[in-house]
C-alpha cells in the first residue's frame, strides 16, 4: 500500500483519472465512513438512472458536512442535479470520481461550478515510491499500481488495453465502429510522443481524417491521453505548430501497440522516457497546485526542447535523452531557446539515463532519478 500524495480535501471535489490509477483505493482509505454509491454496480446504476431523485431522499437526513462518495459518477450525469441540491440545502460534501469527463460536461457539471474542485489522480509517481524504482521496468511496464506491484505486469497491461476498449468505448457509446477505433489506437500508440500527423494516421488506419481527430478527442475525454502543445515564441524563427500526443502511461502505450512482450527498442526508449517524465511533471504540478501549462518547442531547422513551462520565477526548459552518455550536441536547442527567452529568465536541464550529474556551462545535466528527486523536493520549479 503506497501513501498517495494527493491531499485529503476539505470541500467537495470531482476526482478524475484513468481506470487503474487508484482512485477508489484512495477514496476509501481517506473516507472509510462515508456513504458510498458505486456506479460500477450495474443494478445501482440502473436504479439511479430510472429515478435520480432517490439520491436526495436517501441522503437528506445526513448531518451537515457529511461526506458522500459517488464512484464513476459519469455513468449517471443526472445525479449532479441532486448533488447540487444536497450541497445547497443540506451542506453535504461529495467525492465525485470518474474515468471520463465527456458525459460529466454534457450532463450539467456547470451546476457545480465553484462548489466542487476538479482534482486529478495519476499513476504512481517516484516520490510515492520513495524513489525506489527500476527505470527500465518503469519504461517497459509503466506506473499503474497493479503494474508495479503485480506478479504479471505484461498480462495486466494486456488485459487493461482490452478492457479499456470494451468498458470505456463500447459502454460509453463513444464510437460506433470499434474495429476502426482499434486500428487507430494501435497506430496512435506507436506514434506516442511524436508530433501528430493526422493525415498519415488516417492513411495507415484507413479512416477519414476527421475521424482521426474525433478518435483523439475520445482518448482525451476518457483521460487515456493528452496533448502537449507547441510553444509559440514571438520571434521571426519559423516554429513547428502541431501538437504532440502522449498516452498517460508508458506501459499502457506499449500494451496498445501489442509490443508488451518484448523489451523496448532504442527507437521506443526516447518517447517512453519523455512519457514518464511528462506524467511526473503533470502529477507534480497538479498535486502541488501550481498548474503551469506544459509545452514543447521545435523549429523547422531542427532546434528542439522536449519540455518547457513558465513558472512565477521564469522559464524551465528540459531536454530528455534516453542515452547513457550526454553529448554537447544535445544542448543546441536549450541554448537556442535560452537565447530567445533571456538567459536570466531561463533554467535549462538535461535529463538522461546515465549515472553522473554534470554542468555544461549554463546547462545542468542530471540522471533521470536525480531529476525526479529534485523535482519532488521542489528544487526544479517554484
């Protein structure tokens, strides 16, 4: 049992996160005595779908400030009206968890604006594991709790990928053609962490380009992936404008490609390491309440920085390499970006799979685990 870094809330929250990240375990650990509605229970879902008002009748006698859990609330969006009423009239507090944001938005989540804070749960991060992680294992199998603690992470992830298709896509009726979506999903997973070329994916999956965009929207809505947009500098240099798409976990991305049984190739390692670092950063910024937007930067003449974000003290630029030795040519994009943004406003980091820290003029090069340790110790971003 790992102690999760997500803090215990004092007011109602929407808790979103992909399946398997540990939302339910965290909820019942922090709120063991709360009244609970589990909408993964089909009979409970059918009962409340037929009569959402039953929720109000069953909870109206609870003392004010009592906690109520509704797990997988997106399955019955109409319950949000009753939740709103109970917040207003009885001052009840709710944990509303879900693995899909689409039906929540469509079902009237705006009624709770200001009354429930949106919070995210991520796979296990390095700090929750006391930095005792095998990077090779993490790159291959990811950081979902069951992939970390289970005896057969490859089998778990294969089942996860198959279950996702059935439970999230078919059950939510997000697309009518599971066959084309399955082809798209494998191709998108193979392009994880690369600048997205919708036209190429359209040709490879034999589907219309608009369908590709819709399918990416499904992945975002079901929290399986997210976009990393390109940073747009106000300069004359022509820059890449397309976004990159990243799956939320390196192990899930590999499972969706069908390559889970094999060790990662050298071509796979780069995007997998970027995926791991990106999700650690997303989790850090979310859990610490900073919420700085993340970007990448690339010019058409080949200068690139893998991750870039602006803090209250300036910019943080990170170049990530899945190599055991750092080479001075890896510093090109960082120095170019630092020149454009201002040397006094930009901290540059190199992150790699080697064992030694080093200083290359104004660039601090760190082993991946050391970078993560400094990140969670709040020595990277303020």
